[in-house]
């Protein structure tokens, strides 16, 4: 599933402010989770209830036969940048740097 398919799947329930498919930072492959933020709580609730009631299957998308589970996002995810905001990040986190690497070498 790509970002456009995610938006088109959830757009019938209300105005989407942001949406993001979580991806592996190295490969770009989907991690199987996504976030959709609606303009109102009522719109988000409508989407959640619709998916829970139908137990919607993704048989219409090749290679994605799994059932979608929709639930409220945890507060900790509210701080994670998504969508266009992710593209504006300027700071990098680098791990596993050898101890002998100086700032000049880096």
C-alpha cells in the first residue's frame, strides 16, 4: 500500500489532516503500520467504527490479503513527524560510530 492508497481508503470518513505509512528507514519498505489524523474526533471515530464493523479485507489490492485493524493512536505518536513535516527535518541521528572517529573525520 502506498500513501495515495492509504488516503483514498480513509478519505470517505472525513477530512484528513495528515497521513503516513511507517517505513524502514534503510529500505523504505512498509512496516505494516500507518497513522491517519482527521480534522475532528468524530471523523476519526466514524472511520474506526466502520472498519471495526466490516472487518474490512484488503483483497482488492494485490499482495495485501491481511485484515486491517484500526485503533486510536497512542499519545507518544503525536510527537512523531509525519508526511511533509518529515521531509523538513534537518537533524540526523547517527549510531554505531567507531570510538576513534573525530568530529573532523565525521
